[in-house]
C-alpha cells in the first residue's frame, strides 16, 4: 500500500471532525460518539441557572438523553432545579462523581439528580466539564453512564474534547431571532431542526421535550406564518431570515 493510500485512510482527528461540523446536529452526533467511546451512555451541554433558565429543561442546549430522563428528574423537584448550579459555583475543574464512592464530594442538587435517575437508566457515574463563553456565561458539558473510574489520561482527553465541542457548538448555533421575528426561541429552534430534516420525535430527543410539545411549537410557527404545514413554515422562515 502506498504512503498516499495510508495517509488517505488515516482516521480523522476529533479536532478535524469538529471543524467539519456545520450544524448542531453534527456536533450532537459527534458528542454522542465520544460519549460512547469513553463508556458513557448520554451527554448534555447545558447552561448554568439564569433568570430565564431556572429549570434543567430550559438550560439544556443539546443532549443525547431521552426526554423522559430529564422530565423524571424535574417531576420529583418541588421547585425548578438545575443540578449544575452547585458544580459551576465551585470552579472550572473537571469533576467526576460516582455512586459507588459515598465519600465523593458533590453538590446536593447534582447528587439528587444522578441518584434519582441511576436505577431506571443503569447509571453509576458522571463526568462534568465546566466551560465558559463570554456571551453565554458558565455552562457545562457532562456525561453520564456506567463505567470504571476515569484515568488521568482519559480525564484530560475528554475534558479537552468537551471544551472544543462547546466552542464549536457556539460557533455553528443558529443566530438569534431578528428583533421583528414573530417566533419564540423554542419555535425557532424547532423550525431550525425541521429545516435539516429532523422529525418531531428526533427534535423532542434533541431538545429534551415531549413530541406533543414540539408539535405545539411547530403548529404555532405555522400559524404565525399563515402556512398550511411545517414545510411551508420552514420555507417562510428561511425566506425572511427568521431562521438560518
């Protein structure tokens, strides 16, 4: 085999794959592969608590976890709760939490979150990477699953990938709605995902919403544009620059 052929068959680095990501779904797919490669079941990219995003559902940017996982957590909370608040308040170091280590330090809200879903989803650990963006403030990329404790090398490698993925995600995220847009942020997000071919079920999984809620947002958007269906609503949104 020639050196040229060997070079062509060389696996693409994570950095190169991220550079080639053009949409949120591209990054979701890559993060899902990274999570599986490191032995985790699901990943989340989520913001810290803000006045507008008090609940965990509102704080999630993208996730591979099923919608009912987050809904199960929030159904047990008496008030809106974001399990990342305590961790992000502690600083910017990556953080591993394990249920099999009772001495492992963890903010109470995060411990409640993991313990509440562990049995139903066969989980025993989480790895949280705090990240920061000047326009969005403190956020986190974190992974949950069932695996052995992280090694020093794995910790450094996955933390680096998480930072890179978060930076790329912010770069490719759709621009905010125009000031004169009739769409709410959730309606715009649902239309953006529809425009790249996602079904209501897939959008529900991506945004951690129910399928019914996604259809509600899409129907609202179609009504605001006086469109007969979501395809026409997407066309209208693209034509007038309300989505991109």
